[in-house]
């Protein structure tokens, strides 16, 4: 397995260094942006931190990396951007290793190598596992914990540790681990529950207690983050504010997209394993994971990372049967049509990975490089003061500048958390006041800054820019081209001109991310 880890590490480090695109905002705003604030003293905290929905444990991993860079005086803008991705590449390689081990353990030793090939070919693994999501860490904890749980039912310290860590990183993971815990209770009911409960209390309770102490230090007060997270997303159903999806979305849309051309191999592998209950244990756990993540109203592709890891061994099984030699499988090789089809399923993943890692939503990263260049050219951070007119959190923030440039964006915090969020970020946002309320809006229906802006962009910007002398206006404005074209006439009247227009995609997939992102300068 050492060779497996080295091979996976080479691929994941290459991906971490090559990736040039953005995906979901949490990659930046809930991890490395928080870490940057902890270590370097500036960075934005979103409303989730005002509501106590996030744990400081996950950002602390990257804060450790930043602290090391700072101590060694190696905290260049490039290092601050790439070092967290390199750490995540190690974690992704460890995930690959455990997925290959799961395949070897459950389906046969020779299946592990083919599973690794499928794992590394997977476009979505390459696209997501090296990003700084808590979901990526959850995927590692689920793969490792499942492996140790299935390897030995008697020695449960390791899988208890992995389960606790996954809950700390992603509290919704508790729903997944409820099934293995219930099965463990049934397994040990005649053998005595004492050792099992003692292990859960000491290992699991100890890690959760340590996480609570870390959060107590970060928040300055006691916050039960796992409870607050589950209450908000599941019990209160408040995650629906990010979008509501049908109960079957994970199966009907989510899994087909993240698996893409590997879906036929996955289905074939499940059919090949159907005659053995042992061989279907991973499928059962994956089905449970898909079910638990179908409960909240809001669903995302990255939430399927843990389930995807549990299904990849079946891709390896099908690939081994269809592409392996007779000497390795002990079976007559299938005809060439089947072999070519299986090979195509693997190779079709590569152009998808290349497009999404190098092209799609590339401008959302590139625009930050332009702002940093403007700050360097001006010789002062204030020379690149920026107002973002994009949907909130569309781009990274201070992590991709590593320079205290005055910046603001149109806040989209829920109204009940807007004041607390503004208080958390008061020092970095005091330079530019933005209207908090909209004209003619009933007090019973408060709107966010973003919603106020969308009602009448020209009037809103007029209230922000019009009364200010030129020297006090933001020097740079960032927005997507459809909006900026509507604002071109008033922006020109206020002294702004189009500086750069960046290509963000070839085909628009998300309505909030058009294919041109523009930078206007004063």
C-alpha cells in the first residue's frame, strides 16, 4: 500500500498545484479565510460564525500551516494560496489509499489496484478532494473509519476516532455513523456492551470534548456546534434558503453527475457483487449515506463525496473484470466491445477533470490576482480598494490577496444575523458604508444588502457612490458582465472605466456565475 499512497500523492499534489477554478464558496469562506484571520489578523467571517454553526477545528488545520509559513517568513501570496491545497492533497491521497484498501478487503486483493485507477481517474474526486472543504475531510474520515470498522469488529478504537473526527468536521456525518453504531450495539449485545460504551465515551467523547474546548476558545463562549448545525439544517429546515431540492435529487441528479462516465462501471460492479452479501456491505453503507443526505431540503454535489468513496470499489470490480487479464481475474476476458467501453468510461473522466479544474469559473480566481497586481502597482493596499457587485462569496477574499486591501461586498446574511455579522467584520468594513435597508420595503419583510441592490442597482449604487468625492470611492468594482453592461452609463458618469473582462466559463451552468467577469477601475 506504500506504492498506492505514493502514486496517489503524486496525482493529488499535481492537481493541487494545477487547479485554477472556483467551485462552492465554502472552499474559501468557511476554512482558509477563517484561518487567515486567526493567523494574520484580517479576514472575513460569514454569518454562520455569528450563528455558531461552524467549528474552528477545521480552519485550525490550515491555521497551523499558515503559522508555520509566518514563522519561517515564507508567507508569500502564492504560498498562502497553495499551501492549504497541498495539505489537502495529502488528505486526498490518504482517502485514495483507504478506498483502495476497502476494495481489497471487501472485493478481493487484486481489485484494489483497479479501484485506485478508477479513484484517480474520477473527475469529481480530482475536482473536489484537493479543495479545502470540510466535505473532503469527511470523505477521508468515512473511508478510513469504514475500513477499520470492517477490518476488525473487536478493535473499534480507530473507527471510533474517525467517526468522531468526521462529526467534528461535518456534524451531519453523525447521521451516517448512526447506522454503524446501531449495528455495533446489536453485535455486542450478547458479548457485553461495557467495553464498547467505554471506548465511545473515552475516544469519541474525548475528541468531541476537545473540539468543544477549541470552539470555546474561538467563539469566546460555549457553543454546541454539532447541535446548532443539525438544528439549523435538519430540524429547522433553514438550509432551504440556499435552494430547495427534491427528495430524490441525490439519486436522480447528484450521483449521475459526480460519477458521470463511471456510472456504468459502478452499476456493472454492483451487479457483479449481487450474489454475495459481504460484497454488498459497502453498497449498503453508501445507500445509507445517500439517504441521510436526502433529508435536508438543500443538497449539493460535494455532499456526495463520502458516498462516492464507498461506491468506487465497485467501479474497480467492474474494471478488473472487463479490463484485467485472465491471469489476474481467473476469468475469460470479455469481448473487445466491452473492453473498449470500459476503457472509454475511464478516459472520458479526464477531459471533464481538465475543464472543471482549469477553465470553468476560472475568472473568480483570476480577478483576485488582478486586484493584488493593482495593489502592488499602487504601492499601497488602499490603492486597490474594491467593491464586489457579484453575488456574495462569488470569489475568494483575503486568502488570495494576502494583503489588507479595503474590500466590501453586498452582504447576503439572513436579516436576523446581519447585525452580528457586521459587528464581527466592523474593522475591515468601516471604510465604506453600505445601505442596510431599502426604500419602500415593509419592516415585516427585511431584505439583505444584496436583495436591496437587486431591486434597483442604479439607485443603490447612487446612494453609495454619488455623495462621495472621487478620492473616497472604491477604486475597483467587480461584477459579472450582464449586470455591468446595465450599469455602464452611470459607472462612466461616476468616473469608472472597464479595466479587464475575464472569461469565466465556456458554457454557463449556474445562473449566478455568467461567463464574463469584469473589473472596472476609477
